[in-house]
C-alpha cells in the first residue's frame, strides 16, 4: 500500500519540485505532464490504493498548475484507461478481469503505448499553450458511460 502511494504520489511531488526549480532558475517556460488514470475518478474493485494514489496525482497536478503558472510552467495530466504495456498485457490477460472493463469502452479496445505518448506530446506542444491544470482522458470513451 505505502509503496504504491510513495511511487505514484510522493515521488511525483519530489521529481516535479526538482524539475520546476530548475526550470524557474533557468527561466524556462514549458510544461510538466503527469500520468494519472481514469480510475482516479471512477473506482474499480481490488484497486483501492492505486485509485487513491492516482486521485492524489490529479490534485497534485492541479495545485502545481496554480503554483507554477506564474512562471509560465503549465502542469497537466494524461489519464489513460488500461494501457497494453508489457505489464498491462500480463495484468489484464484474464478475460474475467478484462472483459468487464472492455465492455465499458465504446471504442472496444484498451490503449496502446503510442496512444498515451501522442497525448503527452500534445500536452507538451505549442498546440496546448492555454491548457493548464487539467486532465486529458485517453480512454476510448470509458468514462463517458
């Protein structure tokens, strides 16, 4: 339990503070993008600590957006559904576990790593210069229904 919270929330704060300090000291304007999850706002069984840790990521990101905006530093989240990383493929390979989630995704598939990378690239780009303190949900419609 503590390991999940330490990695997903506490480590994020520490790394972000170090990055933000360096950006401020160097006068660099830019963007910090954190990775959260759709289950930061919609709970699923057997994932209490993970859901709570990703909810913390959302709040940390919003707070950082307020604190760092005056330095020209935008802070946002990308909130994916299940991502088919090597670990994700193993963790969600059991149809008894994956099918209830998959049925709730109108696009009918889990996210691929490129789906998330493309969302992060967008959030880092000049196409999102007025986007700050928000979450870009990449879930194929999971949260829509």
